[in-house]
């Protein structure tokens, strides 16, 4: 019908495109990883939708097909996935909906050139990576369940067009017109090696169209497609584990922990899980649910099964079971006892690995703690089942020294007669170290934990005590100090408190409940304290959220 609709990219897309095209020159081959990953995601999605809508069923030969043509300087990637409607093409390929992408653009802008590849790895640049190698891209897509097809078309500079198209089957076809300096990527051997490197684990068949001697051409398998977690450990190299980790976590670092095991018994499953070595830069903005992938008989089902508690959401990987039906629905997933059992077993396994590593107390464990401790501590607040176990391996800053400490080590250092674990919460460690609230404790050699993460405002009250020692905020414990002797000479009060206190009470009026003398200050003149009510940081937090 020839009606062509012209649209502008959103400003963020324009900027991101510019960055991707101009700053990632040395890593251009990842364009294929990004496009193949999208095709695989779309195929997974269609398979999942088809569970409840048979009309969307995938063809038996569903695959991701790659067709290079070096003479024409063109590459076509086709999938049988869920496809995109007119509006989805505009939304997905013309705007940046995900908050993380904007941030990514900013980070990339600020990063030194040599750090950029690792940023890309952490995030993945997605579809726009196509413009690293192509100067024009056409995306023709037909949404599964619809007869309409549309072509999105752009040179990656400012605008794109949409026009009606035809496609005999649902799915998406991406046609890249290559830049002269990128034609190397059209060599079949080069494409094959990129697929092996980046996409071997994709469980859908990936084919590469290659010419035969007699001039005919043929789709030849290009990926192994075996689920790595189903192989035996001795057949997997460290590099293969790392590659798979990077694929499943969309990460670029080395995993800190790789856990690969088969569970046998009432529920049978295979699991390959990783704890990342670095914190993904947008980790704290991501959703709070675990994204570990659930497979049933090697088929990806969902990453929304919440296979681990929220405080373990840094764990990445897959769980694959024989004990669920392939057509399990989301609703059913939540209710099935099989999944509850898997959840419990997987959580226990990860927990015991963390416990083991905490015991070894290597520098790597401290790095893990720096990366994910703030998330683990959410478990102290909300996970009644594992709260005490988390408390045992948790690490804290304290007034003892600059290192991280455990609660057990704190208890060993407690003063004679001390029956509580003292802590102070606040916004940052430096401010805490200099807080006047600590003076009386310092003077008496009583150690105080310094808690500077936002979650620290909440969990101490819930944990309540550890090994029969109460957790007590210093802000509410000045009374406790009287039972400890100062290590320094107690200074004579230079002022007559009998006169000063009534005067201060008058002056401050309603603003305070009372003004009292104290033994807990050595340098500062006054300090605010709270009795009974919520802790200072909690009050501040509640104020911030308008309560
Ligand atoms: P990401 O994949 O990280 O979300 P992309 O920029 O790669 O980001 O893609 C944006 C969106 O476009 C995807 O989330 C998906 O909804 C859609 N999309 C991309 N490629 C395809 C495809 N081959 N089939 C269907 N949808 C796709």
C-alpha cells in the first residue's frame, strides 16, 4: 500500500546510538550476540504464550536463521519468535523504556575507552548494536496471532520509518546492510566462530546459510545447543562455565562462585548457579525478585519463578527439573509443592556455600560482602527462617578497627559485664566514625558496630538479639554506660548542671522532652538521644517518605 510513516528517535536513543556506534569499535562482533539473544528471547516468549494459546504454537522447525551475503554486503537474521506489532516496533526500537538504559548511556559517556567493553558486557546494548556494523537496518516483523506485518527501517541517525509489509509466518526478520569496513563479519567462518563464542548455549537451533560446492546453499547448524548444565562436571572447562555465566547473567566478569549439582530424591533437578564476582552497576535498581531461570526438561519456562529468596537475588543461573509438566502455568507454579521443594533445596545449597566461604574468610569473601552485603542484610529484616544464620556470617564495620567483623568476633571482644551488642546507624561511615554519640563508648572501650546501609535502619530491631546478646542502638543506651569504667580520667564537670539544665529546658521548650546530664560525652557538649521511639535513622527515613 506504500504508506510510509516517519518518526523521530527519542533523544536518549539518539545519544545511545551515537555512543554505541562510536565508542565500541573494537567489540563490534557483539552485535551478533545481541541480535541472536533477542531472537532467542522472542522464541522463548512465543513458546510460553503458546502454553495457554495453542494458536500461537511454534513450528516444529523453529530456529534462528542467519543468512550472510558478502557480495551484497548484507546479513539477514530470521526468527520464529513472538514478533512485534506496529506499536511494539515503535516502542521497543524507537524509545528507551528501560530506566537502566539511560543510566548505561551516562556511564558509557563517563567511562575510559578501555573500560567500555566491560560496561557493555554488564549491560548489553541490545538491538542498537546492529548499527556498529550496519549503516541501514530493516526489521520486518509479524506478531504471532496477527496477520499484519510491518517494516521498521532506519539508518540509525535521528529517525526511522514504518511501512506495511508482508510475512507468511509470524516472527521477525532483521536485514543489515553492512558498512564497507565491517564486511569481515560476513565471512561464514567468522560468523560461525562468533556464534560458538557467544551463542553456543542458546537452546534453539541456530543455523548459518552456507554455499555448497555445486552452488546451492543450505542452512547448517551453527550452535551446539546442548544445555551445559546437563553435561557432567568433568566435561566442562572453567572457560565454558564462565562463558555460560556471562550469557545467562548478561555479565562480563568472572563468577565468584560456580555451583553445579544434581539433586536426587523426592524432587530431581539439576542446577547451575553463579554468584557474580562484581556487582552489576544497576543492581540496586533492579527488581527485588530472584531471576534464576527455571527450565523443565531443558526448555526455558520462566525467570519469574522466584527460586531463591529476595536477599539471594544476586545469584544467577538455571534450575532444570524433570518433575514439572512442560505446560506449567504461572499460577500453577506458585502453588506446586514440587517448586516449593526445589526452592528450599536450592536456597539451602546456596546458603551453605556462602557459610563455607564466610568461614574461610578470604579477601574474596569481603569483596562479595561489599558487593552484596546490603542485599543479604535484607534477609535479616524479612527472612525469619534464615535470620540467625545470616547474622552468623554477616560482616560489619565497627569502632574496633577498619576491617570487617562478625558478630561472633564482636562478642569475644565484649567488656566484662557487657550484655548487649551496640550499634549506631547513619548515612555514611565517615560521619558515623566521627559521631558524638560514640564518645562515651570510646572512652570506655566499648565497641560499637557502624551501620551505614539504608537497610541497617530496619533489621536490628527484627534480629533483636544474637547468641542471647541484645542488639541495642547507642542512641538509646546511654544508661548502660554507667556500668563500665572509663579508660580515661573522668573529667570534672566544669559547669554547674543544677543551674544549666533548667535554663536549657526553658530555652528549648517543646522541642525536646527533657535535658539531662550524661557521662557518655567526653569531647562534645551535647548530644540528642531517643528513648523508646524508633531509632534516629528510622525517623529520618520515615520523614523522607512523608510519614
Ligand atoms: P533488551 O533485549 O535488552 O530488552 P533490545 O534493545 O535488544 O533490549 O530490544 C528491545 C526490545 O525489542 C526487546 O525487549 C524486545 O521486546 C524487542 N525485540 C528485539 N528484538 C526482537 C525480536 N527479534 N523479536 C521480538 N521482539 C524483539
